[in-house]
């Protein structure tokens, strides 16, 4: 796992072999961050929510690129331990990490974010519900962006907030606004 840009550019971390997370590939991560930066918003000083944080790869990339704050939600204790280890190593103070069910967090969240990134397990039964929940609970600031990483079997192009779809190898992203 590598941080691609920003103040921690080039830092590498090896996730433990006993975790279930599937980190976003460097190729896909670089691609989606280029799309976000070049087409949608300046990432610096933004409030970010990372759902299904996994290894923390996306959260750390946002922090490295100058986000004001990043909130990471993950259920796995092992994966949270790995994220905490990296944030301690890098002395990151603007990242909040919560062990919580993502769907419970969405329903109880009172905050609004400039960017929401979700990388659920591709086989998650209710993956298709995530965009609706984000917009029903009004978690995005005005002009905010929601990015959903998903498998090739999902198609969100008919969703009313859908903006575009990007594919990087086997990784698919749907962008909503």
C-alpha cells in the first residue's frame, strides 16, 4: 500500500496478511484522485468521510493531499488497529477513526462532508442502497461529491444524482453529486 501524492508521497505500508480488506489498487487510486482534483474540486481543506475504510489507504491519501479532516468508518478491529498504527507513525492529528457499522453511522450522522468515499465489499447485499442513503440523510455539503467503488456488475447510471462512471482495471467508481 502506497501513498501517491502530498506530504506523505511515496510512503509504503504493508497491511497485515490476516485482514479481509481489499485495498484499492494504486492505479485505480491515482486515477480517481486525478479525476476528483481535475474535474470536481480542490481537495485541500475539505471535510472527508471514508466509509468502509479497510486499510485506511483512501483516508491516508486524502490526509496526505491536505484535507482539513478525514473521518474513517470501519468495523474490523484488525483493520482499525492497522489504521491507528499508521496514523501514529505519521503523527496524523486530523483523522478521526470510528469502529462502527457504516449503515448505522449514515443514519445517525449529523455532519456534512465535501467528499464521501465508500469502498464496500463488492458482494455486500445492500451495496445498491448506499447512494440513496447518502442523499436521503443529506450528508454532502452543497457541491459535495460522493464516490462509490464497486464491482462491474453494479450500474448506477440511472440514479438521479449520478454524474459519471470510471473504470481502472477491475475497479469501478461511480461519482454522484
